[in-house]
C-alpha cells in the first residue's frame, strides 16, 4: 500500500490524498530518513538538469563562449518563459552564433500567464525560446559546437553528447550506465529512470561533490559546484517568480538547492549538511510537493521558522470557495522515519 504524502481536507473530512515517497541521503550514499517505498522507480525528468549540464562546463564550452552564471542557471532551468527568460536564452544562442532554429526542444505553451496571454491575443508568435527547456538545449548546442559534435542530432540517445550525459547521470545516481532505463522527455532528449532513493543520493552529490566516493561524482566536483552556485545565484532564472524550487532557493538564500521535475518530482540539495532529498508524488501531481517540501524542511530543521512559514503560505494551498472563503487545506501527512 502506498504511503500518503499530502492530504486535502474540506470541512472536517479528508477529501483526497496524494501518495508518495520522501528519501533523505548523505553524500556517502547512506539513507538517513524516508517515508514510503524508497525503491519506487520514477523518471529523473527535469530534476536531472544540473547533471545534464555538466558536459557544458566540463569540456570548456562555457568558458570558451563566455557563459556567465546567468547562462549556466538557464542551462539547468525549467523556466517560466517570461520575456527575461527568453532574452537570456537568445543571448546564449547569440554567444555561440546560432539562433532558435538550431534548437530541437520543440514549441510549448509558456508557463508564464502574461506571455501565454500575449500569444492567445496574437501579440506574439510561438517560439522554441518559450519552451521551458530552451536554456538546457542552448547549453547542449554550445557543448556540441566546442567538441565539434553534430548539431542536428544532438537530442538522439546515441549522440556522443547524450552518451556522455548518460555516464554523468549514472555516476551521480551510482548505478551502472548500461542498467539505466531510458525514456524520451517532453523536450525530446533522453530521460532516465531509477529508484527514488538514487535521486536523493544524486542530490547529495550535488550538495557536496568533493566528498562523494571516487568515480561516483567526485570527479565532477568542479562543474557541479559551478552549476549549483549558478542556480542559487539566480533562482528565478531556474524556474520563475512563484515556482516552488525558485522560492526555496531564494528564501533560503542558497542554503537549499531545489529543482522540480515533471510528474511530481522535487529534489533538494543542502550543501552545508551534505544532504540530498527526493520527494516523489506517485500520482504525478505537483500539488502535493509544496506541503511535502515544507514538512521536510521543517522536520529536518533546514531553514528558520519564518522561512518555513512563508513557504507554507505560498505553496501549501488553502481550499477555498469560488467566493474566496477558506473551507479546507492541503497539508502534509507524514513524519519522516529517521534511520
């Protein structure tokens, strides 16, 4: 039976529940606390982006093309496609001498409501720059140009860049690369499935890669440290003004690194404590992630009470009538089992 991650109340009753998993691990790979089935298999989806961006830094492309920390944050981003996000990705492409036609991420409706309204009203055309993964793809193109890899096929699983990404992700997950189950992400690049506990271990590596075991992330320390710092320096570029991951990073002033993945995944890295945390909603809903993240941060004492209260106010939604009256709440429904 699945464990409950969060529940929705209406009046005195629990109206619905969201099942899920929480795993807390350290950089040695040891599980420290959990809730639910830690072996549950899920896809890493966009939570893998800091690791998928490693070749961009590792091969020297980021420096060769003059990518700053804002560009690296966008390379790790699932952005809201605000005009600022789009200008940033266009700037990345300009630095490498390409335009949006070189992207293979596809066109997706922008998450930013104002930009979406402009498109609906015919004030702006759809563009690949609006795809939430466009920054990641611009970074991949930069790596391919620097390494003299083919550009047209950079999204294919057998492309040399994607093969290197697979190796990097496998190291972080501490699983054999050949054993990774591969699917195709929404932006057409490979995505990898693994037990949820492996995602927590990977984010512990992101938190403190220099303490990772040899050939299990330690050799990736320089690029991972640089990418992690870019994310925390520019949290709004990673998501948006109101996204859960950006809010966690901004409110904690970078002491917690956060990245959302599709189908109800949130991963956290805590550099000061060398911790990695994975929260996975089994029903694929992101609705439960806010209350669950608040509970984890509070139970592990990862942030001051004022920060926890602000996150709760913003991301643990109140159930309201159409008139705005509160009639229930979305709340966490677990206590971590500390090992």
